[in-house]
C-alpha cells in the first residue's frame, strides 16, 4: 500500500466513522425528546390557537380512549393520521390511551354502562368524570366536498373536550307539529353534527307548552308546511322577546296559503318570505335549473370561510327571501347566501310572474343586545336524503357551513370557540402528451446517462490512487 492510497483510505474511513457517530448521537437526542414537525400543507397535525386557548382553560381531568390496538395500525391508515393529531393534545394535559376491546371487553362497559351510546371497537371516546362523548373515526377523518376532504378531527375532538368538561349542556329543540322534517328519521346527520357542536338535540311541540323551556339555547323549525297557531305564535314571540335564538328553514310550498303568523314574527326582524321557487340556468346542477349552486356573501359571519375562496352551497328547490327596508337602529340584518344575477323567481300562484335576481336564500338578523334569528329559503339541503344522494359531497358544504359557522354565531361563540374544519385538497400537475414525452426522455434517458458519465469520470480520476 503506497502512502497516497493509505492517506485517502484513512480519510474515507474517518469520514464514515464521523457520519455514523453523528447519526447515533442525533437519534439518541431525538429519542430522549419529543420532537414533532408538521410538514402537511393544511397543518393537519397542529392545533389552532383557538384549540390551545380552550385546552389551556380546562381544569378537569380528561382522557381520550382509542378503542383499537394502536400497535397494529398501518402507516397509511386514517387512524395513523388521527393518532398523530392526538399526540398534540397530550402536551395540554389530556390523557390519551388505546385499548383493544377484544382483549379488554370491560372497557366498553366502563365507558357505556347503560349501553345507550353505541360505543364500539374503532371509536374514539372522550371522558371526564361521568360525562362521555363518542367520536366515530370516519367522521373525524372527514368527508369529501367539491373543495377536497373536509377534515373535522380538531373541531370535533376539541368540541368533545368542551362538552365533557362543561358544567351544563345547552339544548337545541326541533319544533314539531307543522309537518316539519323528523329529527329521528329525516335529520339524523344534522342532529349528529349539532350534537358534535356541544348541543343536546330534542323535539318540542309548541302546542303542549305554555313557554319555551328555560334550557332551550336554540329553537329550530325544520321546514314547516303549515302556519303557527295563535297560541304558538305567542309562545314563540315571548321566547324571542326574552333574547331567544331561532332558526327557520322554509322550503317552497305548492300552495297559495300564506303563513301569516310566521310572517308576523319574521317582520320584526325585517325578513319576509316570498311565495315562489327560484331557478338559475347558469349556476345549477346539469339539467336541473332548480338545483341552485349559491354563494356565500362577504361579511363578518361568513369570514371563517373566506380562506376557501368562493364557498358555494347546493340548495335545490329554494324559495327566495327579502330584506324589508324599514329603518330600525336596534336591528342588524345580514344576507348570508345569495343567488347569481341570472336567477329568476317564479311565483307559485302565477307561473308567468317572473322576477330577476339576485335573491337572498339565507338571512341573519340580530336585535342589539337581544335575540337572533336565522332564516333559510331551503331546508332540503340538510336532510338525510340530500346528504346521502349522489351529490352528497356538494351538500356537505351546506351542512358544514350551517353547523360550524351559523350555530356558533347564534350561540355567541364566534369570537371565542369557532374552530373551522380543515380542507385537505389534492394537488395535481396536468401535462400535455408532448410534455409527458419530454419528461419521460429526460428521466429515463438523459438523467441515467449523466449519472453514468459522472461515475466514469470519478472512476478514471481515482483508479490510479
């Protein structure tokens, strides 16, 4: 061995030893610490500032149970994504534990003693004291919309923590007795979303009560087909005058009979019902001009959705609403969803009576320091039939918008606790045939040749060392 080869050989061995030593030291340091770096474009594994503020305020002991064996979760599984997010909650004192019910069947009994919550293997369960909240993995992972996957894990998990640590649970009452949609058969998905928003959902008949229950934080009319009676109007009016919050979802009715008592209530808030059906040949589903694709207006209430660009909702078979031009200093009325200028209003009683758009399809109205109401010219878009149809991904926009933004606005939670779901969009690169051919030639032909030439040059220079 000559001196030159010994020198270069020794240097190479020393360099390998140094690199291996550094790798071992870095791995030891990483193993000792808890370093995580969220490289996802949507920050899927990072908590928002709102969540951090909520978690910092939690004073009770909270445990999140994952009912599965976390040691057998493949890397590409949706559970892996959720496990990574739950690691963030540990930093704020939330306990996270994973239990396989097949190995420890007593866990299900411990979490659901009365067997009323439907808790099963694969679920996540948030528990504090005697309060338990079930979270289904598929709902946390999210659903597809026209903008991408709506990732709802953070708002649902943080919401569940708020639910189990709250001293009391607000109730959303769905009014019945006017041929409304059924809470148990037509609105099960909406009900689940509202309950995930920390409400308990119940049905209520205004005919059987002298006043709205004191625990009512939200009153919902899900597409009434007949008018309020006089006694019901008084009950509702009394509730709103005391600062109540209500949602009115009105579908078009093929009748010339007016809803005068509903109209009287709405007029107080400068909102009027129109007895029509809205069509739009431009912004609609293919072949159905009455299946409107409407857009959110730009305002403070809709601000949490501004980052998604022009957020649109599918609202088939809608009636238009009007904002009454009556000056009331103590009232703020905001149009939330509107049609395009190409929309037309067709009167129910006179098919030849047509007006041009745009028309409000959703309006929010607030009495300063008092009650709030939300009025939709559509209720169909929130039904199970719509949310399970072939256009379910489009309808999900409206459901997410309703539950994430409007329910929070009605509950005075907009500034503090609104945690919007994250949109996980798939980015793709489009190429023409000629571009694809050039890329293939470069990758398959040019790059390997360049590597081969570089290798030959290095080998030629070093073969005599």
